[in-house]
C-alpha cells in the first residue's frame, strides 16, 4: 500500500466524521426545542386510594371474634406458637427472652411486666390484651401498634391467629371464657 492510498483512507474517515458533526449541528438548528424552566411533569393524583384504605380499616376493626374463635384449635395453636417460642416463653413462671413472657397474657394490660423493657409504643398503649386486640396485633404487630419493636411479620391465616389466641388463653391461671 502506498502513501496515496493511506491518504485516501484517512480523508474518507475525516469526511465521515465531519459529515456526522455537520448533520448534528444542522439538525439542532432545524429541530430546536427550548428547555422547560422546571424539568419533569406535574402529575395530578386523585385521592381515591384514601377512601378505599379507610374502608379496609373499618372492616378490619369489625371482626366477628366469635366466628374467628370457632376456627381455632388449641393443638394447632401449640404448633403455630413454635414460631413465637423463639422469642417468647409460655411456661408459668417463665422468664422473659427477646420478648416478654406470655403466660397469663389474655386479659392482661399491655406493657405491664416490670422486668421487661417495652418499647414506648407498647408501654404507653394503655389497653388490655383482649381477644380483639390479640387478633389485630397478630395480623401485623408493627401496623397494629406503630412504634413497637416486635419485628414479626404476623399471622395471615385466621385459623392460625384463632388457634394461637386459644393456646395463649389456655396457658393462664384463669382462662377467659371464649365466645
């Protein structure tokens, strides 16, 4: 290959580069678009989601506890409670673990055990562990009492919750009469 052919190849490459740059500049002039003052788009959202979530909350609060308790079984509750036993003791006179001891929990005031350090949310809750409270709490503890330090995902199945509540009620000095 002689120098004349090398010059032709280099000239061709330079011509293509100049052509691309030239077309880019010409297209910028032809299709000029001014930038907006604020980048992005304003999206208007209707507040329909709030009304549906409030409907869900009101239906969650109106749980027929008698029907729920009829689904439960103490033996099944003992099996499901094994998930809870990693952090809680159920034995009479049992010690607090990561979570407080749950013997006599049904009907007990929330956050009342003296030798356990509760979160501020639980210690200031001021209610009792009724069947309805336990059911709501076991669905998703962090959602039922915001600020609790209990990091449990919850029990989604009604039968599981009812069974655990029956099991907790059975492990008491004075079991409550269930509906």
